[in-house]
């Protein structure tokens, strides 16, 4: 039996007014695509950026420093969540989302033209860190804002399926990023990638950002926001009201997003570094393996959205996280056999990797439905931004660095325990947030 969530009169009004939920959801998909393409491109370019921005005798030191900058981008996200959450609740969802996409695209473009350590010395890693923080700041309002916009445009139906387009966009960005990096390696060669070729995937973001801005400009703000604007009931201090009045649910949604981003941090961001620097696989093999597997797993978001609408958030999340936890160690052990096992070993590990990604993706629509439907319209953008980004910092920001440290200290497969622990936390939190029937429970 599918679960039922409350439907406000404003949402019903949207459907009656002829609002096109799919157009809004596609706008969200495109924005989250840019966000995660930018972040993931950096992750796959770490092996080239490390010696250029953090030259050191020990290559591991440079890798860890560059991953630390990756985490700095996540640390700026909560500040962006506060800024763009307030902006979205005060000026409108459309206005805030145009600002986030322009800011993210501009930061990534600047990253693509930064001088290296050889040119400007210690200023180079400082500039790299600052640009990454600006990128993370702007990203702080993107995916949660898109989820808010979709929640106010779904007409009270197909919530899971429409919200599934938001993480689908992020997944496509994660999948396309290694494909673009891999194509750049093919076109210019590994040596050139280490000198200037790494800039190409980053500069491509400028073109994609322009196209998304053109698409978003044509979309009206949500009817729910326009209704509170016309009624002059816009909250003047959304951050204060969000923190004082909804902090429990903000922390609950943060915990759910921590789970999702930590698991993906192990399976996506850390995995490429593990394959190249630990298993010493050719970079091109790693990029194409990652791109193909991520792309194959992306359709699972749509399945997760359908399952959320049909069977509820609780059942969907439980199944996805439990099966993902069961597969993480077979994937890591299988990866170690690729180098000596030939094509069949590569194919077998690829299947395991796709399955692990598939089950990690399955609960994401349930998370977004829970996040977007848990707060009132007046502070929804702020609350969802805070919840999402607190979880993103704790889950996605520190996971690649922590996984690398665990592997260095306790063995190359120790990072798998991060994914197992995250899955257990996710099951416990979703159990707390849902009743036996699957309806939302107040925290």
C-alpha cells in the first residue's frame, strides 16, 4: 500500500492552474546535473591536480591535500544553505535557483583557468581552495532548492517519481563527469592531461551552465510561493524560524542525507582514487568503468520514485540500504582482482559495482520526499537547504578523505565499513521517522 502525505490547498491549486510539474522537475534535474558534474569532475581530476597545486615528494601527501580541498567545498555548503535558503524564502524559488546555477558555473569556469603552483607559488593552492569554497557555497542552495520547487509543483501526485528527477540529475552529472575526463585523456593523452588537459572538463561547465540558465529563465515561480507573496505572509526571518521551530526535523533530514552521501562518497569519489593510486589501474580504464557503471545505475532513481509512491518511503529505503551494505565488500574485494583477472574479472566486478550503485540510489527519492514535505511553505527552502547540506558536509565532504585515511591505516578495503555504518544509520533514522503504516511521524 502506498503511503499518503498531506496535500495543501495551494498544491491542489497548482494542478488546477495548469502548472507543468515535469518542466519544473526537468529544470531541477539540469541544475543538479551541473552541480554534481562540477564536483565529480574535480574528484576525477585529483590525480592531475595534486602535483600541480600541492607538489610534494610523497605523492600520497599531495593526493590527501587535494582531497582536503574537495572537502573544503562541502564545508562551505551550509553557509550557502543559509544564504540561498533565506533568499529563496524571501525572493522566490526561481530567483534563488538562477543565482545558484550562475554561481556554480562561474566558479567551475574560474577553476579551469587557475594558474598552478609552478606559476604563482603558494597562491595557487590558496586560490584553488577559495574557488572550491565559492563553488560549494553556491551549491548549498541548488539541490534542496530544486526539491522545494518540485514539491510545490507536484499537484499532490507522483511525489516520488517527480522528486526522483532531482537525484537523477545528480547521478547523470556524476556519470558524465568521468566520461568527459576519460574522453579528454583519449584526445590529449595522459601527459598533456597532467599539464593543461585537466582544464577542458572544467571549462565545459561554462557552456552547460549557460544552457541551463536559458531554460530556467522561462519557468515561473511556484504557485505556493506566489500565493504567500500575494497574501503578504512571507516570513521575514526564515533562518531564525527554521532553526528555532524546526531544528529536530532539520537534524533528521540531515541524518538521512548523511547516509546517502556517505555511501556514494565511498562508491564514487573514493573509488576512483582507490583504483588509480592503490590498485594502479590505467586512468582511462577507471574513468570509463566508472562512467558506464554510474550511467547504468542511474535509472534506479526512477524505480525508487515509483517504489516510494507504490510501497512507501520506509520499505524502499530499507531494501536499498540493506542490499547496498551487503554488496560493498564483494565490490572492494572484486576490484583487487581486476588487474590480474582479465576481461571477465572486469565484467564481473562491473556488474557488482552497478548493483551496489543501484541499491544505494534506490532510497534517494524517499529521502527527497521526506525532506521536501516536512516543512511549511514559508521556511521550506531554508529548512530543506540546512538539512540537506548539513548531511552533505558530514557525509559527502569528509568521506573521501576519511576513506583514504582508513585505507592507509587499516588496509585498502577498510573504507567499506563507512558504507555499512551509513546504511545502518539510515535504516534506524527512517524507522524513527515513519510509523508502521509508513506515514510521517513528527520528530
